[in-house]
C-alpha cells in the first residue's frame, strides 16, 4: 500500500483572514517559509462583518505600546481604493430615539476587497496561500512526535502552527475539544445585510429591545448603501435573527440586497494563546472587543506579534510565550475594560425602560463612549 506523503513547511497558518494574512506577510518578509491553508474558495467571501475598519489613529488610541511600531503603522496605511466611506462619527441611540455621539477614526470597506488585498500582500512578500484547503483533523504521531494536519488536499506538518481560523478556533477545537482554555467564549450570533436606501452619514448603533444584550448597527458604505446588522446574546431574542433584521430594515425603509451572518466571540481573550508550537491569533484567541464586537485591528496586531515571536524563537531562542506576553501588554487592559462593560450591560440592561434609564445617566458623563472605546467603565471608577 502506498504511503501517503506529508508536506513539511516551516510555518503553517490556518485561515487567510486579517490575522493569518498579517502573520504570513510579516514572516515571509523575513525569509521564513510560510504556507497559509484557507478553506474558502474566495478569500474574504462571504464577508461576515459590519465592515468598519479602524485607522491607525483609532488603533493607537485604544491599545498600548504601538506608537513606535513602524511595521504595523505601515500595514494600517490602507490604500484609498479600499476606503468607501469615512466614519468620523458614531451615534449611539437609546430605545427612545435619543442619541449620544462621539468621534471615530475609521472607514467602511468591502471585506471581500480588504481581505483579498491583505492576502495579496502576503503572497507578494513570499507566502503561499492555498484556498479550498480546509483543515479537517489533527493527528498526533507519537513515534515521530509530531502533529499531522489533515486537509482535504493532503497532509502537512510544520515547525510552527498559527491558528488564525477565526471565532470557532478550529485548531484549538480539534486538539482540545471543549477545553475552555483554548476556546473563545460567549459566541454571539450576528446577522447583517447589505442594503440600499436613505442611509445616514454616521456609524449608528441602536440599543434596547431591537437587539437585547447586544446592538443593531448601520454602517454607511457610500451614498445609498450600508451594512446593517444585529448582534444579540444567544437565546435573548425570540424568533429568527433574520426576521428581526428584515423588520429592522423595513422600519428604516431600507431594501435588503443580500444577507450574511457569523459568530463574534465576546468572552474576552482565551486563557492560553500558546500551546506548544501553536499560537492562536485574532478571533481564534478571543481578541474581539466584547463591548463593540470590533476585531479587525486586534487580528492584524496579534498576527504580527505572533510572527515576531516566531522570528525571535528562530533567531534568539526566545520562548514562544513572549507572544502572549506582548498581546496582553498591548491589549489586555482595553479588552478587560471592554469585557467589564459588556458584562455590566448583560447584567443591568434588561428591557427598554431600564436600558433607557441607565444610558440617560451614563450618556452625559461619557459612559457610553467609554464602553465603546474600551476604557474603564464609568460606574466602577
Ligand atoms: C457580523 C459581524 C460583524 C463584524 N463587524 C466588525 C466590524 O465592523 N469591525 C471590526 O473590526 N470587526 C468586526 N467583526 C469582527 C471581525 O470580523 C473579526 O474580528 C475579524 O475578521 C477576525 O479576523 P481573523 O483573521 O481572526 O478571523 P477571520 O476573519 O474569521 O478569518 C478566519 C479565516 O479562517 C478560515 N478558516 C476557518 N476554519 C478553517 C479551517 N478549518 N481550515 C482552513 N481555513 C479555515 C476562514 O474561512 C477565514 O477565512 C464582525 C464580526 C461579525 C461576525
């Protein structure tokens, strides 16, 4: 019987989202052999996003120790062709319709274009990306003391493995099943639609019964087009999310062009981001901001940090645990604040009347802004 061959690579990245693409580019630029395995046929499709993409100013305003990081600053200098609409302002609407607004430094784009652009850059730097290649199983070979990555397109082994597979953290799941140490928690179901109609200029967020323990959003993508969505804590909304989204769009007189959905891990960073030679990045490490669902910037930053730790491990023997230390030093505080805000929201914002009352108190003293910007919640200062 023929023995099936195993392809060995220095680094294998599972997933070609922003985290995987940034990691692959950073490594390839330093001459490391990188293979990205992506299960989708077209990178970035379907979008699974509100498509609000932060600018560098927003990133360094939220996370620490990044001001002097030239590589990341350059990486966040996205070309104009990706920028559909400037998002300078966010308005947060209470159940009554009263709103509070504050500044934002972001833009809206098409994730299909955005992810494709990031992947192209990784390939240009020397990384290889194979689409249509889902990781299906991980088999431990005791005799050779190695893991085999089993995909639909062959078997692989590697010196370093990056789990950039998104919110469901496929590598962690295949290795450790339900172990909460490596599985992003509080997976919030979300649904969104690309819509046509009279859309606002601003990133609008709606709180209250429209999206219990979550929020609804309208993110303009240009004249007459927007991304509209709902993210709601699992089990909090009766009926299907799709019906609620359709009703929300109907109430706003917006025509739905297409619908998609996905999961956002809102439980904060996983307890263990480094597992032997495997580093979890982006959503797979639970790095989404729980109070607003944003995860693109953390995906890129963590992808870059993981690559730098692998380079330090190769060149200087620095332990891979340095990756987790860097992530926590840069993002730990903001993500902790954001998690606290979300948990306070879960605990107290029950029903429109109470939600309105709480937000009327918090709004004028900056509490809503602080929650959205991952600062320490105002009520526990
Ligand atoms: C509805 C919704 C709205 C959102 N809105 C925003 C927003 O407006 N702004 C923002 O900043 N963030 C937003 N987020 C979060 C943001 O999309 C994520 O944080 C970001 O995409 C994380 O990047 P990533 O590279 O870690 O994972 P992903 O972008 O999820 O990429 C993971 C990749 O891995 C691939 N993959 C998965 N399993 C396998 C496998 N077994 N084998 C091979 N490949 C695999 C997937 O196909 C995918 O390409 C939103 C999320 C959702 C669901």
